[in-house]
C-alpha cells in the first residue's frame, strides 16, 4: 500500500531449502530446527537495513527487499544470500551444508498486490529448482508460461492415470556369459490423448514433485505383476522384472503394504521382482530406508541400486543395506571407449562391487565395444539399445521366446541380473 501511495520499487524473494527433509530424517528434527535458526540469522545478516525476512513454515522463507534500485541491485542481494547460506554449519558436531532456490518478483511490473507477487515469486523459485537448484530466478513471462504448462501437464497426467494411458514397457537385461536375457526392467511410457507420446524426462520430475509418482509407481508395479501372471504358464514363467521405486514412494507410509497387496492380488512371488532404488535415495534417509528395505526383502523382493556412481555414497556404506546388485550409471558407459577416466571409474565400481559379492549391471550399453570392455571388467549383466529397446508386453514376449535360457542356467542368470 505504501508503494502505491509513494511510487517505488521493491522485490519479494521466495526461498526454499533444497533437500531439507534429508537433514531432518538423517540428523533429527532438533538439528533441523537449529539449522533453520542459523539460516534465519544469516539471512538477516545478508539483507540490507530496512529489508525484512519471515519464515512461512517448514523450510520456506520470504524476504521483502524494500526501496531497491532494480534487477542488478536485487541480483547482488540474491548472490549474497546464496553465498551466506552455502557456508557450512556445524550442528551438534556434524558439518551440514544446504543449498537454496530463490524466486524473485518485482513490484509493480510482476504484480500490484501481495498475493500476485507471492504467487509469481513462488513460480520463479520452482523454475530455479528445475534449473539446477542453488540459484535465483526472476519472474518473467517465460516463467509464468512454464508454471502454467507444468500445471496443465499435471492435470493431463492425473487424467492419464485415471484413464490408463500410462503403460509399462520392458527392456531386457542380458547375461554377459550367455548373451541371453535373464530379466526385464519395467519402464513407464505415456501416450497422452492431448499431447501424444511423452518422454519420461518430461513427466517423471512432475510426477515426483506433485506426488503423482505414488499412483504411477503403483500402476507400473501392478502391470509388471500382471505381466508375470500372464507369462506364468508359458516358457517365460520364471522371468524376473525389475521395477523402479522413487524416493517419494519409498517414504510413503503405505508403500510396503501396497506392494504386499499387489503380490497377493496377482499371485506373483516376490522372488520374481527386483526394486531399483537410486543411491541418493539409499543414503539420504538411511535409517528409515533400511527399515523399509528389510520389509521389502521379507517379501522375497531383491534390491538393486540404480544409477550407481552419480550420488554421494560409497560402496562400503552399502554393506549395511540388504542390497543384491548395483547398476553402473549410463553416464559412465556412454564414453567408455574414449574417456580413460570413465573406464577407470567403471572398473573401480565393478571391482569393489564384486568384492562385496554384489552383482553388477551396466545400463546404457549401445556398442559392441562397450559390451566387450564391461564384460572384461567383470560385469555380470548388460542392458541397453545394443540388445533391444523397451517395448510393450506382447512385443517383449515375442522377442523373448526364441532367446530364453533353459534351467538350471536360467535360474543362475536371474540371480545375476537382479
């Protein structure tokens, strides 16, 4: 109101901590509260006299930069906030470092009332998160359009889930020794009535942010189990399917009960499933994750660590978890033939995994050269477009039938893959 009476520019800065839940889960709520108090003090220090900061709740703060000159001056303050918050905090003997995402709206061009300015700063903050986190983003027409498009995408996804538009496709995992399929990975595919075929990179992040990953993951698991049931009385009866499980699903209170219900409904044995969980998920909530994984293992389901080498765990940490295998991330496989560093990293992951008696799957294999190198390193299984692209259930069955192994080698192969 004061700005409308005495025209001047001010900015609203919306701040969200990146992965604050990880701190609470791993170090406890008392440490989380102490961290918030420390950050509030740092924010006050970073701001100019006359600026204000308030905590909205949880890990969100809003700041008002009053009577400020323009984008350059606002950007300088935002940079100072990023620097101050990035400094490590020592809390109860533990060094903690967190990142933040900042969204900025400016009066009057981005809104002339508090609700609009807050809404636009919030939209800009989400754009900052999608852009890589630990950065700031000014509101713009592009940000507004992106927020609207994201909201519409979420609406279309909800409709798609209710109408059964999401379908599991399957990509084979191949045994290195025999060169034959030993398992399949279930991958979500979406053909929208309004949008046509959609890439997973377009809809999986929105599913995780919105919570839709829970019903989507459940739908993929149910389809995989129904596929196994369909194959029960065929030559594919012993096939194993690996299903991706997101951190949002794993943290859901009813997740394991839901898995158990699906197994009971379809009559599938847990031993025919493997769950693929990223290493960052494994290490960010270690105690809760361990308890959940033990319950999953009690159902007979195997555990694979997906995208290994891209997170911040070490193989020694895996010893405390009931893990059966690791999957080398495709980013190490892609340049294997030309990048000596990637070769050494892949070789080290394989050697350490084997020393812990873990099976090793390399994903993203596209050339015979990559396959030959990975085989020589000691990988037990390979997966990628060199062998087959993901396909629907009927096409997968047609591809599998002439390639199936026979017992007992097949049983050994399943253990290798999952």
